[in-house]
C-alpha cells in the first residue's frame, strides 16, 4: 500500500479518471470529480490531497482519497492540520486504506510542526469513529456541526 501526496505536477487527468471509475457509495459522498476543480484545489496554498494505492492482482489500484489543509491560528503562529475528507473505496474498506491515509496526515502534521490535527465525523459513522479512536486522539469532543447554504 502506498499513499501519495498529490500535487499539480502529477498526472491529474489519470487520477480523476481513476477516482471517477472507482467504487464509492453514499457514505463517501463523492460526486463526479473534474480536472479543473482538483487543479484549482491543489493550486491553493497549504491544501493537502492524498491518493492511496494498493496492488490488486498485480495492478496498482486507487483505493482511497483524502483532503485537508494546513492552517494557522489567527491569534498566534501555531499551525494545525484540518482533515476534511477521508474516503475509502467501498470495495476496499477494512483493509487499512483509511489508516494509511490518516498515518500520512499525522506524519505530515509532525513534519510541518502542527500543534494539532483536527477532524470530525458523523455520530452514526461507527467505522470512522473506530478508526480515529484507534489512533489514540488526545480528545474526543461532543461537537455539533451546522451547515448553511451560501
């Protein structure tokens, strides 16, 4: 298994093709990806996009993607990593894909001298909660999220 930190210099067209042909379900909430949108995302400063590959029958296969961004607190210079999405292809769950991507995020946070890594998930997403709790978080909050239409 290999987790790549994706950049604008990578073959984005091929990655988009792989994402759009992979097995996702409603739990992933993945819609059709476009080259233009992913390139715009990658061109923003401090964004992070991971692609996880696993060898399946001798072929390197996309098995997960994840995104986040490095942030700085507005009141001091402390850095933190916000993890937005960790998505595993539905036919590759419980095989270590999400764990590998999370370990990559945690390693990156250390390399970038982040004081903390922050993410949240839905209460009913028991698989994600089990994964995150297995990584020994410093805190598990009782957070309520709100969404507003723009």
